[in-house]
């Protein structure tokens, strides 16, 4: 589950349904004519009665927009993945430091309704100006997700995230965030072949005692994202299977603090591909670069790189 990193908060100073024929009664993992059928649909009205005792499986992506996590957007579907990711931020904290971050993540769907995630991430900060500082430290992102709706064309879930503090990185409070995330496959609904639309809205608040001067920072924030991904290559092509380009539009509004009401936006273009050429237990390579587009600029640019493995 992608962390809701913000372009405006102090850096951790430091994501009626249309149906395909046969969807309603597709058996998990059933093969028909060499093609996997879609799993049965899940709806909000049967949240407490269906999906909890069903084995998790990803929906087949042949002829559809593949479902995968992006860098900024929370995903509206569940996954079973492990990830190693790296991010470099140039000119963080108003051009005072350069920041390196290495993360190891695991997301595990226990069934078709519920998943948990854990991601420890270590941050190094090095001065980029006379006002900069040396700092490093470990933080943890714990997450849960409840699948509200899942069909061949769309998926929505509700997420809760808790990110631990680290005083060495000038983050002395725990962050608690509540997210509504969605995914739309536009292949059938709008006729846009293998195009996926990602979107989420998230409320984040800081908990615990604040240090001196922290009252000037926002303790409550609203984050939101709309992203588009277009898959250009079919999923059985070796080395570049499901080659996809995407662009993420991420924003955040501070709800209090000395800059209450300030909103910042960033764009993150990127790409992703599967060098294994197989859909099950695939390995993915993903890269992107984030650019803030509103001022004051909290950093110059941020580069992302991730290696992801499906279970």
C-alpha cells in the first residue's frame, strides 16, 4: 500500500457495475478455453456475508487493465506482494537536505475482503546547504484494508494506516490515516483498452505530544490522488510483459497550522513492466519521478525505484 507521502508537509524530516459475461458465477481459478475466468463479484450490500471465506486470487489481466500499486496512489484492490523500494529526494525541507529512503514492504490478503500490510523504511538525510543537517532513522507503516466492492471493472476499499514517529528525523508524532481508494478498468466502460484509473481520498492526523514550535505545522491534512495507467504490451511478451506507462496527480491540503488551507500538487510520471513474462508469481520493475508543481516547493524532485514480487 503506497504511503501517502506529502509534497507540502515537512519531509519525514525525514492509493451499477458493468459485468463481463460469466462474471457472476466465475469459479476461482477455473480454466475455460485456456483462459482464467473472473472471480465472483463482491458488493457492499453483502460485505458481511461473502468474500471472508473465499481464497484470495487476483483477477486475470488478459485484455484488461492490470491492477498494481503505484507510488503515490493508494490502490482500491487487495494484493499479495513483497516489495523493495528506494526513493531519492533532491532538495528536501526547502532545499536544506537531500534524502534517501529504503523500504521493505509486505502486503498480504487473507481472503477477498481483508488484507494487512507492513513496511519498515529507513531514511538518511544529508545537508545540501549550510542550514542542512545529518539525520537518519527507522519508521514503520502498518496498514489494514477492507474490500468494499470488487468486480471486473472496478474495486473500492477502505484503509487504515499508522506510521510510527522518529525524533531523529524531526517526526515526533504518530500519523493515523483513513483512506477510501478506488480503481476503474476503463476497457469496457469507456472503450479505452487496458487503461486503469486510480483514485483515493485520505484524511491524516498526527497523534501524541508535540515538540516546541510544532504547533506551526499542520496536524490534520487531506490528501487526494487521481492517476491514469496505460498498458502498451501484452502480458506474455518476455522481458517487457504488460509494459505500462502512468502518471499520478497527487495533492494535499493543510487543514490547520500556520499555513491552514495551503494546497500543493505534484505529478509523477512513471513506467512498469514484468520481465518474467508470466502472470502468476511475477516480478515487476517500476520507476518514476515526482515533480512538485505549486509553491513553495518543498523539494526539487523525487526519484522512485521498486522491485515487486507477486505471491
